[in-house]
């Protein structure tokens, strides 16, 4: 049953979904499932980069720290995300942290040497991996441009719209985004302050563009949000 559950997960994971059943079973036999609680680290800076991870449930943030010790969120990951992939590029030790944001987070872990063997034996998988890494690079480039070229309000609004498009649920003409983020998390991701995030969210609420509670944001009109 354990192998079947792993196989079902892999079949629905974007990277592996087109692999034949026997190959999925082969992978299922070498991955390990882990569950950890909120605010725990999956890995930390300085850890050996000997594994790659596939998120099943929960939210994970990849973070680093500025010279002043301030947390900087590099990315926020949702189910079906792959992370820890810098180990594929020759990085020997982690330079960032992967921390859970939900009360119960589950993911699968695979030794990087095993993953490399699987990729080498599957040319189609190799090409798909290149595509995924390429899209991640484009997202990183776009975010860097945003930090350089856009003001704080625009960055916060783009953050809301991107997350709504990726993780939101259409409710009539509105978009509902349920999340595990604090306003400080949004600030750490957008390169702003918590006070600025609070001010922008309150301003958008007063303009009836959004309505928000602690763990959800309702966007009234995606096109009007600007």
C-alpha cells in the first residue's frame, strides 16, 4: 500500500506524470515520505546538498538572511513543487533555508545521486527537468526586475495577483486566495516593510478592491486591482 500511495503521488506530480508505471514504481521504492510541523526547517544553510524534495501538502518558504539579519523570502512553494534542486548544479552545501508554514506539511525526499541516475536513464524526463528549471529562472528574473523597477505598492499588488492566479479559487467574478502568510511574510517577499504591506492592504480594502482576513484574501476584480 505504501508503494501504491507513492506511485499515485508521482503520477500526479508534473515532473513524473508521463513516466511509465514500472518507472514510477522504481522511483517509489527509493523516495521517503516525511511529515513535519509548522515553522520547522526541512534544511538549513550549511547542510549538505545530498537530497532533492517534492512537496505533497502544505506551504514551504525558501529564505535567506540579509547582512543585517533580516529574513528575505526567495520563494513560496505550494503542493507539487520541487525544491532543493541547486544540488543538481554542483552546490555542495545549502546557502538558504527551507521552512514549513503550515501546521502539517508532507513531502517526499530523494537522494540526489538516485535522482541523477533516474534522469540519466530517461531523456524525456531530462528535457522536462530542463523546462522546469528554465521556468524557475524566468520567475526569478522577473522578480529581480520587479524589485528594481517597481515601487512598493506595485510589488505588493503583483504578489497578490500572482498568488491568486496560481493558488486562488474563482468565486463568481471574484478570486479567493487562502494562504498561510503573515503580513511580515509578504513584506519579506516583496522587499517592503510590514507597515507598508498593512497600509497598502488597508488602502485596497477601503477602495473595495479586496477584502481580507487573517488567512484569506478576496480580490473583487482582478483587472481592476492596480
